[in-house]
C-alpha cells in the first residue's frame, strides 16, 4: 500500500470520525455554545491539525510539512475575516445564538464538498493555463488593498442570488420556527428565515474560496496538502467563531494583517517564475504578520480603554 493511499485513508477516517463526534454527538442538539466549550473544541482541532502535520513530516518530509502549516495558517487567518461576515449575517436575520451552531454545522458540511471541487478546478486551471497564476496574484493584491482601505464591510442578503431564488420558488415564513429550516404550513412546505441564513452563509463561503484557494495554491499544488490544510482550518471554524465572537473588537488590527498576508501571497504568485519565494520565508512572513497585528491590537486596545477611563 502506497504512502499516498495511507495518508488519504487516515485523513478520511479521522475527519469522518471527528465529524460524527463533533457535529453528530456532542453538538447534535441546538444549544448556545459557551466560551469554555468553544475553547475546548478550538484546542482539539488545532491539536489534531498539528498532530496530522507531524504525520506529514514523518511520511512526506519537511517541505510538505511546512507547506501544510503555511496553508493551514493562511486559511485560519482568512477565516477570521469570514467571522465578521457571519456575525453580520446572523444579526441581519436575528438568529439566536442557540440556533447559530446548526447553521454553521451545515455550512461546514457544504464547505467540505465545495472546497474539494474548487481545489480540483484550481489545480487544473493553474496546470493548463499558467498565466492564470498572474491573474489570481493580481486579484489577491487588489483584494488585500481593498480590505485594508475599504472600510467596514456591508452585506445585503436580500440581494443574494440564492435568497432571491428561494423566495421566488418557495414560500418563506416571516418568523423563525425553532431550529427548523422547513415547516409545513397548510399542507405546503415552507422555508424559514433560518434556511435563508444558511443559503447566505454557504454562498459567502464560495466568495471566501475565491481568495483562499488561490492563496494556498501559491504555496503548493499538491492536492493532498491543499485539501487537508483547508479542511482542518474549516473544521475548527465553528468553535473559533464562538471563541472570538465575544472578543472580536479586541483584534482591531487583525484585518489589516490579513490584508497584508493576501497582498504578500499575491506578490508571491506574480514573482513565481522570476524568483520563487521559499516556503520557510512565506511561513515566517505569515506568522510574523499575525503575531505583530495581534500584539498591537491588544496593546492599543488596552491603552485606549485606560485612556477612556481617565
């Protein structure tokens, strides 16, 4: 049995088992996720990702392990920006905290499928049309600049294509009905606002993938590394959302850090044929930017609160 088959098989078994435990056993019923629970699951997923990376180091070597870690950090850093969008979506549809985990659960399952499709398409496009690496490199730089100087993000779910189609072909209730996506009203199947929320979350992930997939493909074209690093980051996104949602305002500089990372990855793609930036340098830049922006956010937030009290 080849190493590739062993790694893919081990990954499939691990993710399937954790999906059943996380989403099907411990979080089967709708409930409000506490900070302690969110912290526990975040540590579990980070620990699993790092343990899996040790396995990659053992079987595939240092370079592949660095590629996995870099891809994982890229996806995690971009996910932080996604959390702001999720907060706005839940606020728009007035979804109680107790029902939010169910939406994120199904959002994760949808993301597992969509990311596999996007990664396959992305690798095929980059292999067949090399010039597209420069197109996506420029796109990431522009996205990074817009993120840094574009101000606050605004969303209008009513303009979302999936929401418009749902309203056109399905009756939609005005109020929530517990954690149900559909109900029967006078014998007719009707969607609830919770289902519309799920549609917006899923479509948002498609938009996020346009940034994150090319960014990781700038690091490696190995489908195993790209997919596994992506999925480990996504699987921990739900718990990370609840861990950071209450303290999101503390990390005021983190969005700037994410924009710098996007611009750097875009530059890496543009320079790929002229001067391939080493993987260890890329990892150092990403870790350095995240560390600096987190520290400055906490320091300046603390100083600001101290000055306000005075």
